[in-house]
């Protein structure tokens, strides 16, 4: 008795046709990888038809990243982005925390 036949017998498959109908076990990492590859390929294909103002495709993004790194502009662009992000985050904290405390203090405001 071969190894496959022993495995089939162990899980209750005695008929070869029944063994052929058993589901194929695909590892979760393979499903995740295939989904990611399919998403990126679709983005690359369909992204070329989108106006660059609204979005770009992965190969153009990678080319722009490489150009920014080579020219040394990446650090400057990152600093500018982080300044805007930090200002917005601090403003959200300064406005949001007191507003949340006031809303939580008064049931009428909380219900509104």
C-alpha cells in the first residue's frame, strides 16, 4: 500500500474517485500572495487609464521614488509632508480632546 493510499484510508477515502474529489488545501500565505499580486497587476493595468491627478500606477510610483532618492529630494519632500501631518494632528488634538470632553459631560450634547 502506497503512502497516498494509506493517507486516503486514514481519512476515510477507499474509492479512488472519491479521493480525487477531495478539496485541495491551499496555504493561507499563498492565497494572500496571489491576492496581492492580482491587485497590483490590476492596478498597473487599469491605473494607466486614470488621470495622473487622481492617482498613478505602481511602476510610475516606483520610478518617481527612485528619482527622488537619486536626486536627494526625498528627504526634503518627506520633511514637508511630516510638517503638514504634524500640524494637522496637533490641531485635531487641540480641538478634538476638549470638544470630546464637553460632549461627554453634557448628555444633551452627546445625544445630538
